[in-house]
C-alpha cells in the first residue's frame, strides 16, 4: 500500500509521503483549479475535451452551481471519478462553492445576507445555519466553502458591505467564529473547509471603491482588521484564508510575504492553506502592473505564501513549473504550498470519502433550514423609530408604495444562489464578457443547467418567495400596491401620480424603499463592483418619499438594504422606520410579522447610519480624539459647520414594542494584566409584552503613547424576557482581550485604567464603572490572546 493511503498516519505525514511521489508539473497543477465542464457534463459524464485537461491533475474545481442537489451530486461524482481513476496518483479534488447566504447551489435554502445575520446578534443561530449548510455541502461532495467574509464594513460607499458582519471587529469575530464552527464541525472529516476572506483590509478601500488600495499601518492592520481572522484561527480552527485583491502598503496582498507569511502565519499562527481570490495572479499583470509575465506573477505569489490559483491557471501550473525549471522560482516554495493543500485534503478525509451520496431526496433537502432562515429573518428586522403607529391594525386601509412593494428577487443579494443564477444566465446571453473567470465552454453548460426559467420564477417556485405587498395583503383587509419609482429611476408621470394618489387615499402608507445587490447586472445600488460615491437614498426614491409625505397620510418606512443610506427628511419624519436586510425567502414575511406585531422586533444595527455622506467614516469605534470622538475646541459648538458629527443612528441601535432597563451594576475594581474582571447587571423588561434585547458591554482602554479606540465592543448577550421579568447578565472579561500593539511594536497587555459600561446600543451607556489593570506589562503571542468574553445568564 502507498504510504499516503495509510489512514493511521497523521495528515501531515501522509502529505509528505504523497508530495515525494509527485512530479514537478503534478505539483504545479495540484494548486490550481479548473471549471467542471472541462471534465464532465452536467450529468457527470466525461466529455471529449477532458483528454487535454485530465493529466494536468488540477487539485480543485472552481465554484459552480446547478438547479438541484441530485444533479450536483452526479456532477461531483463524475469529477472525482475522473480525478481518481484517470490520473497517475489518483488525488481527489476539492470542489468549491460559496456559502455566504446558503450553499450556492440550487435546491437549498437561502438565508439573510450577512449584515442581516449580524443584526440578529445571535451567533448560536448562525452556527445552526452553517451546520445546515455543512450537511448540504458534504452530501453532494462539495468540501471547500469560500466563506465567510470577515472584512469590516467601515465605508458604506463600498458595494460589498452587505457581505460583511458590519463595522465592528468583536461582532464580526463572534459571528465569524460561529460561522466557521458550523461549517467545519468538531470533526473535520465530517466538515467543510471554511475560507475567511479577504485578507486583509479589503473592507476599507480608498474612496470606497472595490479593488482599490488599502492604506493602513501595521497597528491598524493587525489590531483592527486582523482581529476576526485571528479569532477564527484560534477559536474555530479555521482551515483556509482568502487573499484580498487590494494593495497593502503598495504591494498586492496576494504577492505580499509580509501579509500572507509574516502576519498570517508567523504572527497569527495560521496552519491551513491560502485560497486565491479569483484572478488574483492575473491582476498582478493586467491591473496592478506589479509583474510583466504570468511566470513572474506566479513566482511572486508562491514566494509570498499564496498557496493556490483560482479559477484557472495563469501564473501557476505550466508557468510556475517553467519558472522552477529556469531557476527563477524556488521549488521549496512550491512544495510548501502543495503540502498545505494535500494536508487539508487528508484532514477532511477526502481520500477515504471522495464521493457524494448517490441518492438524494430533493424535497427533503429543500425543506432543510426553513425554520432557521425564517427565525434569522425575523431577528434581523431593526425598528429604529415608532411613535406608536406600530403594530398596525388589520382593519386599516394600507397603501404599499415604492420599489420594494412588489419586488421579490431583490431579497436575494449577491452570493445567494438566485443572484448567482441570474448572473450566469445573463452571461450565457452575451453579457459581462469581461468578467473574471468567463470560459466560452460555460455557455452550453449554463443553457443546460439553468433551464428552469428566470430568477423570479425560480425564487417563487423553488423557495416560495413573495413580495412585501403580497404578504401584507394576507394580514390586512385592504392593501393596494403601487411602485411609483424604481430603485434608481423615475417611472412615468402616470405611475408616479397613481402611487401618490393611492397614498393620499389610504389610512396608512408602507413606504417600501431601499437598495438591491446584484452581480454586475441589472438595476442595483449595492454589490460586488457596484460602489457609490453618494450614499444618499437614490433621487427617484427621495422624490417619491417627499410626495407621499406631502399627502399627510401617516407613513411607515421600510428600508430593505445591506448597508447604510443617507436618508432624506421625508423618510426621517416617518412615524415608524424599519430597516430590514436582503432577507431571502422570508424577508418580507419577517417585516410583515413586525409591522403587525406578530413578532416583537429585536434586531440591532450592525453598522452606523450617517446623517450626511461627508461624515464617512462614522463607525462607533473611532479612536479617542478622532472623528466625532474628539472634544470640541473653545467656542466651537459643532465638529462640522453644517451638521452634527454623530451618526443619525449609531451601531447597535434597535427598538422594541416593549421597554428594558439595566440596574444594579456590580463589577470588580481591579484585575491584573494576566487576570480577569467580572461585571454584571440585571436586565428587566419594564413594558407590557414579552420581547428580546441585546445587552452590550463596551470598554475604553488606555494605551501608553498610543491612541486606542474611544470604545470597543467587549461582549454581548441576546436576552428574551416576558413582561415584567428580569434576569442577571454577567460578563467575565480577561485582560488578554485588551491586548494591542504598543508604542514599541510589541503586542501586549499594559496596566492602566479601563472603563467598562453596559447598555443597549453603542451611543447610550446605561451603567458604567472604571477598573484598574495592575501588574507588569504582559507580552502576548497570538495563541495566548483572549478574543471573546464569557457570558452567564441567570
């Protein structure tokens, strides 16, 4: 028996044995991927073109989707048969898929977009979600997930904010750890490799423009943007990380040894493999002009620590093999990358279990995750204002006005399967010919696997999705729906006038406004490659909102969005203001549940909403003395001459149909640099109905010679309480949680004052105290850190 097939050996030893048997070109192609249609058709049968690809021995199959799980399993099974039976060493391939809002393959449940997941403040429910996704992916043999996104959504101009868990590093870490744990499971042989992206600083591009450079010093990079990645590595055994497209200190992240080796591996202790974002190495040549040839680009990437190239070989494969043969690239760098990839395959048991299930109950699979998706959608709804108009009366005559009044598909953002499917159909029709990864052979494939009709038909038929107007009509005696405007454009005067007249004749208007995230195609306001210089609510929607407000009919505004928009006065004056994410099939139902009081809202914003575009950035954890955290000079009453500097709605804001209070704070007075502190309070439901809130702990830490965040989230707990009920919530926080990069560059915990406070949002502390951190400076390695506080309820 070949040594690498001995399952009693460690994955690392098996990888070493297999590596020793590989030729140079087998190594160079093992770290590349290929499209499935180059091997098999959608039924999993070998295609004639496979002859020219098989012996290259690609190690991965790039992301693809089909409309039902049985077809997916057949395709993956066919791919693995080719790899195992027709290549010299029979190495099975890792098949990739996105999993951000559900397994990106047809016939599976879709979940809310990540800013919506974050608005739930429910890591346990996110882990339950990814456990469902794990079971779905392993069933069809897909073992490599290109998720989660651990970027910080600091700039709402950036179209990809909705893919993130919002602006806060602690909330992102908590959600990211839960996401990875659910995907990978405690037993990797039963799990799916999670890939955290995009390393590093990708969520803070210059000008908010996708792919633009990230400009940040080493302290900001490690302490802020690296926090969630570092937490996922140490708390969830993260197995893969994806590079950023951006430059970091003028070096493309995928070519930066300082980023991918010094920081990720040597500082953070990461021992998995780095997954290349699609087209990374090609962009060194074509976009960033940091290399002249594919070989030169591949040489830079492999030495930096980029272990793979997706979706097709450009700088790796033949180009990298030639660089090694010419002596320009070190074979040791190639061996290191191949060893990491092989180790991952052995860790997940791919050699022992390479094939998917043969028979799949499509109906049962489609029902998986329904309850989780529905509950996530309900918890993600944030009520920012309510003067008592909500809950609505079913007897009211209701007008539902706006671009989201009758729209179904815009509940499904990029990186959900319906949006992906629409993009692929659009590409097959001749659109987006310059998109990363386009392969002419995909057209025939797409025409076969996406034959079930357009996107709206798919989400209605396969997911049971309905529009907001439709679900409201089931709850009220009289509902009339008029769009009045599209997302970004005026409709005809007749349509506009009809919408305003409908509003004028109603008892209450539900103004259904917001955005849409699509994949490079269609009318949209967000999404990958869909950034905005002006984040104001689009002019067409503002015009409609102004006209509806002028009728004098009471207005409840529902904003469906994945990131912040600056709101016109007519929207700010609404009697109730509700924010909902791209919620998937149950997004409109969740909004209706809240509007009619069937669900008491508990969502909290995962990002701050500015008053003006000129405030950006306005995230809550700005450093002391910076932004709206700085004191005003004498005789100066405002940070800006023309507006307040504070956000219109701060991070973690969210109201309820009941009320809560925090009382009876207790806290330790001191802790050592190697110790912990306990802080607790009683949360009480002081209103007349059951509800849920999120108790939040914030901290303000001292830094000797270094400016630190004026406040940082240090813990949270979602609590459900009956009317008049109360419960004790206690946080245990280690001093190691407040480690930082000190003035001399060392990562330490320093003695000094530490402010702690508890509240229900980031802007209004309810109970506060100050403790003293005592003892000697404590230097920390990454694995010695504490990331998340321990919470006890009861």
